C-alpha cells in the first residue's frame, strides 16, 4: 500500500516535528550543519575561482570549464570512496583523524559541490553585460574593484549557485555515508538515516525523514528567491 | 582644465582586422571635437583607446605632453557609451560609484550627485532604480555619472543616438555647458552632422580606420557635402587617359584625375543621378543597385543605394515621388567622372 504508507509517513512526520522528537531534531540539525558548513567552505574558494575564470582570458580556460562541468555529475559514492581512502588511518592524510567526523563530511561535501558553485557562478559572471566591466573601469575602478562590482551585479546568479550547491549537499548520500559512517548521535544525517530506516523496514519513519528533508530544501529555495527579489 | 590629448601613430587590430591605421590627431584642451564617419570607421575604437579601455597595438596617447598608459588614461578620461549601461542599483548609487572610488565623504558625495542630476534635468531621481528608467533618462544618468567624477577628458560615443528629442537636447546642452564652463576636453563620436556642427569646434572625419579630413566647424557644411560618399581605393591607369579606381567589392570608378596608387575618393550626394531605368548619357559611371534607405531632408530626400558599396544620393522630393522608389527597389546611379574628388593617401 504505497499511498497508505505515504500518508502514514506524512502523519508521522508531522507528529515527529510537532513533538520535537530529539532523534529527528538531532539528525535534521546535523544535516543542516554539515550542508551549511560545506556550502560556506566551498563558496569561500569556488566563487573567487569562478571570478577568475569568468573575468580573465587565459590558455586552457575552455578545457578548465569543461572539467568543472564534467564534475557536476560525479557519482557521490565514488567521491565518498576517494575521501574514505584519503582520510582513513592508513591514507595520506589519515593523521588528521577526520574519518567518521562531521569535519570530514564537511570537507568531502565541499569538494562535491564546488563544481556546481564554480560552473554556475562562472556562467552568471559571463552573462553579466561586458559593458558593465568597461563602465566600472572607465569610472576608475581597479581590477579588484571591477571583480567585486561584477560579483555584486551577478549576485542573483551566484545566490542560485549557492542554493543549488546547498541542495546537492543536503540531499546527497554517498559522501556522508562513506566519510561519516552513519554513527548515531555523531555523524548520522537525514539521508543516511533514511537509508538505514528503509533497510530496517521502517518505511513510515523514512518517509517522515524524507519529508523533513524536502521541507528544508524548499524552505531554503523560498528564502533565496525572496532574497533574490530584494537583490533585483 | 586644458588637457591637450594627442593621438600619435596609433594603430589597432582586432585579430586580422585593422580597426585603426596610424592615426595622428591633436584634440585641443577645453575644446569639443567631433569624430564623424560611417559604422566601422574606427570612431568607437579610438574613443576606447583614449579612455584607456584598450591598449593600442601600436602608438601612444599623450596627454599634456606625457605618454600615458591605459591605467593613467582611466584616471584622466571617462567614456559615455553609446548604449546606456547602468549598474543594477539606484540612480544615486550609480552616480556615487566613481565618487566612492575617489574617497569622497558622504555629504560631498550627496551634494555632487544632486548637482549633476540637476544638470541633466533629473532632480529627485536619486532613489529610482537606474535600469527601470526610460532609454533617454538612462542615457542622461550615464552622462551625469561621467560628469560626477569631474573628468579631465570627457569621451562620448554617439551621445544622443536613439534618444527622444528632449533627452537629446538636454545631452547637447550639457556637453556645451561642460565644455564652456568647466573647460573639459570633450571628444564625441557622432553620425549626426548637425549635432557635430552644433557642438564641436573641430571635426575629424574617419574612414576605414584613417582620419581623412580635419576641419573646423565653420567648414562643416562643406565637409558634410563632401563626405557622404568617402571610399579608400587604388587608382590605376585605364584606356584613353582615364583613371580607374577600385573601391572594393568590384566597384570601379572612372575619373579624370592623374593621381595613381592609394587614394581617397569622395562624391557629393547631389552629384549622383538616380534613375529607375538605364540612361543613355555621357556619364562614365553607371551602377545598378538596390535602395537601402530613404530619409526625409525637407524638400529633398536622401537615398542610400547598395551597388557593391553603399552610395548616398540627394534628390528632390518631387523626383522621389515621381520615381516611386521604395526600400529594395532597383535603381541606377549615374556619376560623372568629373564629380569624383580624389586625394592621395
């Protein structure tokens, strides 16, 4: 009875939210924490990279853009495996003890979502009227100020890139499962909890978690749309 | 301000395309100079180079006897683009952009913004979104934004192209005022001969990346007549003592001059006879082409026809009405050999 299970899941989701179930709350907050931190971390280096790619002409620019576009579809489980091997005790950076930690998950996810941020932000910057750059320059702006001006003018597109990156981070399973290990009260997040509960056969609880996950994604999307309207 | 701007041996290439060819020109400090010429003649490229937005492939821009690199030029000169461009902010923030870069305090900035908005007739527009204004208002904002930073050299690319008459008049008045009252060296590119005559004390004519004539505004009516049909070509000897000048696209003009080699030719529009049928006449040059444009000139009509190269002819309104030509009509252009003015390049 898929519909029945769904309705049961929906009712359970509402009940879990309204009663403030500590397990659900902890998992949901950890999901938000990991995704927000990975989005901030990735934005910190991806947006400047996108500004350079979008504003400068250099040999190999097209190839670089193609590489980042290709990475948009990287299988999360493959990237998770890569970070698992990298961070495991015998791996090259195993001494950092990041495997099965929130910090490890944040780093892994930031690499997963960086191509989204770089590709979308580059595209937003390149679609900004080229005359805006000339306008800033003819009014006396230095190249750094021109870059800031273009970033501000492309803010609507950059916000879209950030929300897409956040949504990818909060909804993905591969990296958080492989790097985090789905440890209860430590690294368990919404997606790993859904996978676990489904495997255990508690479909209604899984649906409840999935609905919470969707609610977070939509809330962030609406919030960004609101901000975008203000920016415009 | 008396900033003399000298363009010295400036050439510029876009890939294989030579946009400017060894241009030499002096723009007098505090004067308004107009650059006129057809599309693609290099006017905008020259303005962009003087503005420091592009580095010339060869040559230098000298301001007050010092060669300046593009960065220097950007602090001296500012360019108002042909198409209105505005930051996606309020009018106030658009105007304050250059002032913030120059470190002005809030009250000075506010005072300056109010002043320049008043100059362009947009008082009270501070809080409006710049991109939501009409085309004419946006172009006035562009001019105000350029004036706000008190440029030593003001560059304007087709400042009133596609503007409503009120905005065009405001723009022209402001250019005159800025030049007279502040002594700002002003260089404007224009298609509009009347505007060049009204605003500029000197007019330079560009054709295919070269300055082919510089005249004072007083000579401009003469210039206007002469420079409607300007072509670069190569003159060679033909049969029976005539000279053949190839002006591109296999269009060859027969003339009576004796100059050989690279030349510039010009033909006054009123010297060109337009006919719907081939004429039996003594004229040496007859070309068949299609009408591309017809514009009202009071009792006359200015016709443009493409015969491989585009020629402009001036005919009476009566002839125009009788011939019943429209855009796309086949016409014959007839030009006497003696009507073609030839100068050595």
